[in-house]
């Protein structure tokens, strides 16, 4: 959206932004056209609606619900996303010589497996405890696995399909996902009992096929990094007997290993539990904000309030990206969504391309640290630690405030250094108009209010989602049936990456649980740190950042929590502090060089150098690297303690954050020379560290620097003051 689009808010039509035909919007959101596009849209709507219905109206048994969530997500993902990116122009869809062989082979094999599944279900042999170990494996297990591999190979060898067609290979992969899900659903009770003892060979082949499908969809939607990490963990499950020291284990039979992974100890465990409930619910909430145009209001409101201030678009990015990042929970995705508006406008008022991209990346990433939603992080933490969600959301308030205040100060100092101005007021949304529509914040208010009134997270999220639709009725862009269906459709599309990523992370969690590497790693951590909590935290920081570089936040935190958190807790660190510490570094790995996914997404929009952008985004988000150590040394930062102590820690930390931003940017009340920058940084760190003595010392040093700055900038005034 350009500045002229923003100015459209002052038009007599009283629309929030220029109207866009719903059919055009919908067609831009779909991969396919015509009847096929309508069919895919219906599948997306059904997928999202199913989750909302089960969560609020008719609960299903958790195993069954999670299997439908994963199986349906895999099937829908293969239909929507080809093995290679779809082209903008139409291409011929004739089968290649390889496809002419592989597609029929895969179709026959999967038909045999599907037919055998139906036969086993009708005859009852599927759950017959006395069935021979090899019974049906030649007509179900082997065909299912071989058919999956053949379809997978065909999808890789297929030419790029056009946007009006559906690849045969991808269709067969979707069928394979459905067969795997149905087998385990019908077999669920039996599999739960014996997955860790005497699994049937069919259990193994169904599980292996499911894991292959999960990794392929993860590759398509999240890249190879997470796939490689999962493959390493799977290899470790079999290579353990030959590994030394802490990595050694006795090994496992393939049937037991893979059947175990596809239970609630692995793929169907905490990561999928969260993705099938809280994550998909709040993704649907974000989709409703988009479909109702209420989310657009948040950005326009920020422009109306701060757009004319110095560096205005960057300050807008801090507010708007933080708010939207809190809801949608994906750093890179949020950069793309809000950065397409804020980055060009930041460049226009004088920010360098890499600086504009860096600000957007830092703000979007920080959204996952912002309560109450925290990009689903709070829900995962609550699930793992058994700490009430409300306590986690409250504990996150002060660290999140410190982070965003730090980014704001960084932005403001950058604008001061470079004498930047904001956008002209006539090109910004009308503030009176925005104030008349302040009721569009009602969905967020309902969400926060419902959570703190004791409603469940699911009920609060559903109410706020409905509120987004209702408040739109008071604007020219009313959300009707068509827009509701569109919201449900784009929610499914937005959720598929998280479905695949959380399932892939579940494989890692399952391997950790089966092999016990988490416990042994915790023992190693204790041994290395020698009961020194600071050394243990440094070690945990590096592990969480490294994991986060290769996978999305949700998966990185889940894996790091399984591997590192137990060791930190055994060292005497409070569980809430340990998990918050790990979560923070898993989140900010998105802006940590050399692999900073959020910064790379911003660089693509700003047309800047990705590596330079990642380094600068690291600078803007520097507070997030310090804040975890702040609440490690001062539990009051997590709302633990007396109110007077909490207020003291927050006030002094805010002043310390201001001084740190000044030192990093080299500007306080004017340019800081290298010596004063170092002194200012020392003062900042002393203020950030809890304690009256360090606070007073830091405050005294800060006053000295400010006095020197005042004297150097305007010596005449200083001399007059002396007279």
C-alpha cells in the first residue's frame, strides 16, 4: 500500500483503505483457478471449520483429533503446494517419461494398500491381537511404503505444473497421507498399548510412510534445514550402539522405533497438541482480522498516531508488526505481511534499505515475545511445564515491554542521527477518523479480557475471532458469509506450515524421549557447568540459538525445552525462568546471523544485502539478548516478588535500556565519542543488572555523561549556568 492509499482514509466514503473487489482478493489467494480452485477452497474451509467445531462444540478423542489434524493437513498441503514453485504463466502438463512409469505404479500400490485397509476394517483383522506378525504386510505395509516413495519420486521429477491443474503425483501423496491417518485412527487403541512392546510390521510401515510425508511437506513449506535435523535424530536412533559417551544407547528394533515415534510420545505429542488447538485457532483469528480488514486498521491507526513523527514509519513498524506478530506467530511471515507496507515508507523518509528491513525484522520477531498470545509460545510453555497459562502471560509483560521500548529507542536514535522526518500529515490516515473507529480494537480487548476473566484460551480466541467479524459490520467493509469463508480458507493455507513443522518437531521429541538423550544431555550440562548456573545459561543460549537458526520458533523451543530445560532445572533454576530463557533465544534466532530468516525476508522486500541486514537486525534486537539474563538475576522481572521490587526493577531497567540504545547508536543528546559510548554502555549494564548499589552507580555515571553532553553541545549555556 502506498502513501496515496493511506491518504484514502480521509475520503468521504469513510473506508479504512481503498476498496478491493472480493473476487480479486480471493483469486489472488488461490493457487488454482476455475472449478478446481473452488474445490480446493472448499477443502480449506472444511479443514479450518472442523478444528473450530471440535474445539468448541463436539470434542473428539485427542489421538483421533490430532491424527485428523496431521493427516488432513498433509493431504491439503500436497494438493496446494507442489514439489517445486508454481510458475506465474501456464505450462504444459504432459507427463514426463518418468511420471508415465512412476504414477501408475504408485497408484496401483496405494490402491492395494487402501483396499486392504478397507478389508481389514470390515473383517476386524485390523485390531485382531492373534493375527500373525506378517499377516497383511505384503498387501498393506509394503505397498503403502513403496507407493509413497514412488509418488514422492514422481513429484520431484514432474515438470512445473500450471496453476489450473493438479499434479497426479501430489494427488497420490495426499491419498497416502489419508491412508496412513485412517490406519492409525482405526488402530489407535491397539497401537497405544503395544507401540513400545510388540508393534505389528504394518504399524512400522504406516509410521515410516507418515514420517516421509511429514518431512516432504516440511521441505516444501519450511526448507531443508529442519528436514536435515530430523534426519540426524532418526539416524541417531539407530546409530546409538556405535556412538561413544553420552550419545551411546543400546539401539531399538525398527518396528518399535517408528511405531513409538507416531504416538503421543512423538508426532502426536505436545507439539501437535498445540498446533491442532491454540496455533490453528489464533491463525484463524489472524485470518479473520485480515478478511474483515480490522487488521489493516491497526496499521493505519499506528500511522495516524506516529507517522508524522521523526522516523515515523519505523515507529509504526514497531507497533503494528509487534501486534500482528503476537497473533500470527511467524517472524518471517509477519515481516512479509506488514513489511510490504512499512519498509518502502521507511526508505522514503531516509532509512537505508538494510536499516528499514532490520527494524521490521526486529519488530516482527519481537511480536512472539508479546503477551497474551506470544505467537503460541505461551501455550506450548504451559503445556510442557504445567504452569498455568495466565501466570506465563503475566510473567512475559515486563520483558516484552523492555524489548519493544529498546527497539523504539533504537529507531528514534537512528532518526535523530540522520535528521529524519516523518511523512507529511496530508499523506497519512486521518487521526479523527481513526479515533472514531477505535472500537475496532474490541477483538483484542475481548481476547485479553476473556483470558484474565478465567475463560479458556480456546473460548477466548473463538470469542475474539467472532468479534472481528461483528465489529466489521460497523464499517463499510462488512464481513459477510463470503468473507467468513475467505477467512477460513486463508487460515488453512496459513496453518499448513505450522502443521508440518510441529509434526516434524514431534519426531525429534519422540527420539529424545525414546533414547533418553535429553536426560543424558542434562547430566552433561551439569558436568560442564559444574553447578555454575551462569555457565549453564550461556551453554543453553547457544544451543537454543543454533536450533532456532534451522527451524521455526515453535519447533526450536519445543526441542530445546526437551533437551536443555531439564538440566537447567536440575541446576536449581526455576522452571519458569529456565523455559523463558530458552524461549527468548529460540525466538531471536530469527534475527541472529548468520542464519536470520526474518532478516532475510525483510532484505528481500527492501532489496538489501541479506547478511548486512541480519547484522543490523541483531543490533536493533540487542535488548532481547540481554533481557533473559536480566530475569535470570532478577526474578522480579517475571513478576515474581513484591510489587515495590517489581516496580524498582522495571523502572531502572527501562532507564538502562534507554542508555544502552544510546550507546549502541552513538547518540544521547548529541553524538557520543567512542569513550563516552563505552562509559554509557557501562552505565546501561549497571542499571540493567538488579541491585540498589549497581543502580545508583549506573545512574550516577549516566548523569555524568548527560552533563558532559549538555556542556559539549552548548558550552555558552553551560557557562551561563556557572555564572
